[in-house]
C-alpha cells in the first residue's frame, strides 16, 4: 500500500503531519510493502482556494491512501473518485499515524468532516 502524508518538512517517518492537504509544502509517500519512503514537493501548492488538484499535488504518483489533519471537500471527492481513501491523522508524526493505520485505528474522513473556506475547519 502507498500512503501519502502531507508534511511540514521532510524528516522521513518522523515528519509532522500537516494540517491541510492542499497547502502542504511537501508530501511523504510510504510504500508499506517495500518499506520505502519518498518525498515530493506539492506540485499544486499555488492553486486557487477550493480548486486543489490532488493528482497534480502528489506529482502523479499512484497512491492508495492519504492521512492528513484536514482536507477540503473538492480534494476529498477527487481522491475518493480515484479509489483513494482519506484518513484523519490523530497523532503528530507519520510513523505514529502509520502504525494506527496498520491497526485499522484511523478514522476515514467523510464529506461532512471537510474544511470549508477554513471556517469551522477540522484542524
């Protein structure tokens, strides 16, 4: 499984998970089967608010899941339409959240839990 984590800065699996998918400076993609970690810049960082293109943001990398502090409705719907599950980060680091994901202990985000113009946001 390839799991994408928006992060503040690259510190490998010790990186802090970012609060919002679309404005994350970088992403870490963990391949749980191969035990590999790659870091990519957010290729859609300068998008218009509400117009995040998740596929562009992750540089076209194929991912199976995203773990994030918060996400907008448009990005969530686009990811889900591509068969990508989005989970709420409940711990600070990639490593901590990855362990919870492996144990099926991260909540999957639903549309009602998304951010709307950063008012009443989930993060």
